[in-house]
């Protein structure tokens, strides 16, 4: 397994007009990755907050376009996140067989760390077949 890491910027844009804070909310995701993965992504997120502070859930899918280990292409990430009274449980996986171009065959998982002040960092642990000759 190889590890790629760095910071990323994220913009969440609410979609629709949900006035009920416990309703299912939908947001578009736009990210810019820096560091070992240089690129952008676009995706969609569905989320629900509960009446209990610190409890919520979300799912998301995003398509990443960029360069990883000198190889350029696209791949998709699937998110599954849960907060239980402030205790996070987050799983982000590369969707199998979603890699294109030089990233065909990419497999792995990602973690996200949000620092105080809102700065975001990723760690992508992955495998990638040898480059085609």
C-alpha cells in the first residue's frame, strides 16, 4: 500500500430549500486537492441532522480528476459518515473499477482530518497497478 497526503479545500453548496433542520439535505461538493494528489473533484452529498446535538449522518459520491504519483486520470470516492453524539465514524473508499486513464486499477481508502479553524487534510492509502508501457 502507498500513502498520499496533503491539504484540500472544499466548498459545500446547499441544493433545494429545506427549512426543516431534521429533513434530508442535499449539497454539491467541489474540492481542490493539494500535495501528493493534485486535482479537483465534484460530487453530491445527502445528510441528516437529528434533534440530538452532535448526531448526524451523510453519504456522498465524488469524481476526482487529477494526478497521483505522476499518473493522471479520474476515480470516484464513496463516503459513509456518522456522528453519534459527537463521536465520528467515517469511511471513504475508492469505488472499485472507477479509475480511468493512468489511474485504471486504483483501489484504496481515504481519511479526512479537519483541524481547528476548518483546515482539511486527506490521507489516501492505495494500490495502483504498474504503469502500462
